[in-house]
C-alpha cells in the first residue's frame, strides 16, 4: 500500500489529510487554484479548500472509510501543482 506524502498532516479519526500551501503572490495562488480545479474535474475528486491572498489550505477526506492509495495519489498531484505554480 502506498504511503501518504510526508508533507501532509494525516489524522485517523475522522480520516483526513490536510496541508497549507504558501505562495509569494496572488498570481501564484490563483494559478494553483486554477490548476487544482482542472485536476479535480479530471479526477472527480474535490477537496475542501480555504484560501487567502497568498495561502491555500487543502483538506482531503476519503471516498471510502479510510485513507488509501486514491487519496495519497491525489495529494501527490496537488503537491506537484503547488511546485508548478511557484515556478
């Protein structure tokens, strides 16, 4: 079984993964959010978001009862989008 990215906080009860992303500018934040929207449409996986001018908090809950490979794979893709947005 895959492991969650070490950059994410994982809790078991209730099962949830969270991460806060910091960006240097609103343009970077917007790029990340736009790319995340495309990823969500493509995968059908829609995380909970909370964001401000230069930060985004992402929360991923499992589709099943526990966190697994689907969530771990999705969060790895989200990490890659953040790196891309930062240039």
